[in-house]
């Protein structure tokens, strides 16, 4: 994974994209999420709700209780994609909707270690939100699915 990010950075540096982009925030945005308005509690709740909805609805889509054989062959991925798109449209503006800790943490680590020209800080003060929010939301959705499934 890191080698892939390194190759991408080298390619962009060869084109001088990093040198031509003075805004450090834009460079960081290529790698990880950032909130529109920085409010820890509100941003955390947004990530919790987004992940809770994702896990809960995906659990329902593929539930044997809903349909014994699951969704029609090939339909499941389209339903999940539409769900992620809907979550992004409704909750994505507040936090950039990581809804998966790996969606933010891995790229943020890559930003921290890669030699990008004038890259600035990796905003570790915000990194807890896109990691903790999805973990809490996924756990809550799992518990809810177990309670409802009984």
C-alpha cells in the first residue's frame, strides 16, 4: 500500500502538481478526510450515524430473514453502492464521511511519511473522529442487528 502511495506521489511530483499547489490543506485532502466545521462532538456523531446506517442496512440487505437466498444475484453490490452514495450525499458534507477507519487512517499515515513538497501537518488532532466514529457506529449497528434478529 505504501509503495502504491509512493508511486503516486512520485508521478505527481514529476508533473510538478505538488510544487504548483501552495495550499497545504488541499494536499492533505488528497489523502484523508477533514470536517467542514470542526466540532468534535458533532463530527463524531455524524461518523457514528453514517457507519451505523451503513452496517445496519447492509446487514438487512444480505439478511436471510429478509429473503432466504439473499438479494438477487448481482443486485447486492449495487444496493450497497447506492447506500454509500446516499450516506455521502446526506452526511458527507460535515466530515467527508470516512465511515471506515481504514479510509482515513491509512492515507493519513501515508501523508505523514511521504516526502511531499511543503505538505504541512497531517492534522492528527482530528484523526480520532474518522477512526472512533466508525468503530462505535459499527459496534452499535452490530448490537442492534443482534437484538432485532432474536
